[in-house]
């Protein structure tokens, strides 16, 4: 499944680790329901979101997180 990062940066020594985790999370989703997942900043207040897109590019599901670390923790917990 395709992923995209929108207005969010994954940096540091563990950049590749987190990019692989994001891809693993996307690959664990139902490919018949979703075609793309976007990870990124929601608005100027700094909220982070995970947005699922279906095959018509509509948004059937979205999760919001305040800091980026909470989103990364959610993904890590999902994959365990």
C-alpha cells in the first residue's frame, strides 16, 4: 500500500527504522478497503494525523494525535 508524509519530517539516526514501521503499518491494513495512507500534520496547531484513503480517494477513517511521538507509539503498538 502506498504511504505519503505530508508536512511531517522523520529525522535522526532511526529515520529508516520509522519509515519501515510506517510502511509495515500501511501494509497491515486491508488493501480492499484502503489504497493509500497519509501521515502528516493536520493544521497550524501542530496536530498529527493518520489518514486512510479508499480507492475513490475519499477519507473513510482518520486518527488524530497531538505530538508526533504519540502517533509513532500508536503505530508501534499496532504492529506488536
